[in-house]
């Protein structure tokens, strides 16, 4: 079964805005009518199929033909021929001779009742993609995914809130507030939504409106440490350091384990000229950060997954190797390491990873499919 692995730049393909893409001509080429299993690469830790599709059209072009076809570049989602050429060189470092051949193909998504494999919750998968993109700082792409998920349920407050979070980080504060207010109409007693409005206004420099929104949040829950922390930050931005310190101390009386609050308290104490007290607060912040450090397989694997999504495959492999030192039988880490090797065309090394998984878990579908792809390319 041919598989199609999506990357961050392929959001338009995932959401259906575009249905044409490109890949190197492999030993086993695609043909019209072929069924595709489509995955999203960044979700490698919990790799699940996004959807099934059918190939509707296939063209074979040389590298030289592709990099001189401006219409094709636009159809593939690139802003220019230069961007297309740079991406091809990055994705296929060993395949940019003039006569190297690539397949340009279109596909159509199949309705779930026509899937051959198990059906998954597409809304959930899109949200997972959006969440990961958000964590990577890809706010525009993340917002596109959240909006796509919103098509399944327009009253989902989580999605409305997350779209607002993305817009805030993109500097689109007015639009962010609109989405938070839509969510408040559905959940009027959610203090976090009011506080997010306060954050948007704070970032816009409208401190009075930020205070008003934060006050509404505190009316709902006066003991919420997140809301109280942001109250302190608002006063800090207003240069009202005494009030800011009062709220940071209030937070620490409720929960003294947050290093960010200790750090802000230290900053305020410095502003007030209380350097010795500030040093003690900084020391407490550093102590908590060190206590919370995670130096284990999960940390290395998570870093590897992030590097994989950033297409920094060699670095990802190094992280997976560190993770496997303490968790050498973990099938997810082994599969992810294999995927990184595939992206580098190290098919023999990739097969070794997938084989290790299949020895322990003969029915592991990811290892089965990915090993088959590797064998086709030897």
C-alpha cells in the first residue's frame, strides 16, 4: 500500500485546500487509481493515518523541467521557482541532476465508508496536528488546522480559544478577542477565556481593557493562580510595582512551586531597589527549574520528534539514540528513528530499526508499512 507522509509545509494538502504534490520517482512508481495511506510526519510519536485517498492523475517530469515551470510551482503551493528548487534540494539532496525524474500527482480524499483500513476520528487528528504546530511556533499553520477542525463543530470552545491564542501570537489582537468572545458566549463561566482577552489587550498595549477583562476573570475565580499572575504582569506593565508584587506574593501563598512567578517577583524587587531580596527570589526560581529538569528517554524522544518535524533528521537520530540507551525496546522511538533514516535515504539503517520493532511486535502496522517502503527503494 503506497503511503504519503505529510510535512509542516503540506498543511494545504491536509486541509484539502490543495490536492497536488510531488515526490521522487521511486522504484515502485505511483499509478492512477492507486490508493494512498496518508500520514502526517510530525505526529510520529503517535503515528496514525489521517485519511485514505485515490491517485487521480500522475505526470513524470525531470528535475530540469520542474524548476523551470512557474505554473507548476504555484500549483504545488510555492511562492516562486526559487522556493520550489530550494525545497527540492533540501528534501532530495541526492536527486537534483537535470535528468532525475519526479512524479507530480493529484489525489482525492476518500469518504470513510470507502476506507480499506480502520477509520479514525479526523477532527481529533487535525487538532493533534494543530497542537503540535502551535508548540513549534507555527501559528499561522496551526490556526489553519484549528479552523479546519472547527468545520466539524462550530461551537467547540477549545478550538475557538486556540485560534485566539494563535492570532494573539501573530499580533492579530482584535481578531483574537473576537474568537475568545465567541467562546465566552458558549462558556460564560470560563475565567481562562476572559484572561486570554486580557492577555490580548495587554499585548496590544491597551492596559485598561486588559485590567477590565482580568477583573471579569477574577469575579469567576479569585483563587486562580494563572489569572492572578497575569494581574501582576498587567500592573508591572503599568509600572505599578507595589501592586504587582502584592499579586505575585498572593500567587506564591497559594502555590510556591512556579519558577516563572518567582522570576517575576525577583524582577519587581530589582525595580524597587531590593537587590538582596531579588537574589533570593532568583535563586528560588533557578532551584525550581533544576528540580523540574527531565533527563530521561521521554525528554530525548520528544526532542527527537521536534527535530524530525523540523526536517533536521541527523540531529533527530542522535536524540533517538540517546533515548534508546535507557529505553532500547520502545517501538515508537525505533519507528521514529527509522523514519528519520528514510528521509536521509538510509534505507538499510531504517530497515534495521523496523525489523527490531517487528521482532518484538510482529503486528506493528507502522513498522510493516514503512519496512515495505524501504524494501521498494533498495
